[in-house]
C-alpha cells in the first residue's frame, strides 16, 4: 500500500504563509488524486483542497484564493501553499490519497498548523 508523511506545519502569525509537503512511498503508482484535509479541535475533519491525476484542482470555499495545491513532478508528492493565513485555519492538516480500485483510503499522521492573531 501507500504511506504518506506530511511536513511543513508550524506556528505563524495571521497574514503569514506556510507550505505543507506530503511525500508518498510504497505502491505510489496506484495513486490517482491526492488531497489535503484539516481537523480543528472539536470539529469534524474537512476537505481543504484536492488535485486529480490530470491536475484539476478544487478548494473549500473558506480557502479559495489563499491556498494552492500542487503535485510534484514525480507524482509521489503533493504540496499545499497557504497564504494570508487566518486564526481559523488553525488545525491538524492531513494528506490523503483517496481510494481507488487498487488502493485503500490512505492517510498521513498529520501536521499541526497554528495561526496566532
């Protein structure tokens, strides 16, 4: 299967930027789309951004115009550029490879993003 490892989280002031990275290992040829989710304390996990194998992107309304998702050239990585961060962006961010006929739903362990006001 696939293992996903996130990095790049941290503490940043409101208005600042962070770039999250996710690197996949294992049977990466089975990965099609990739996505970023986040979960704030006391809230459900929510989809932040997704990118298909063909490069089509989609975003949650709350991050449109501020966040950008991109795949690496080797297809085993995905990035989330986060600009104009707000305190409400504070959450644990998770990398996800959605299930396919040949891949189970795969998740990283998450990286903490904290935005101070």
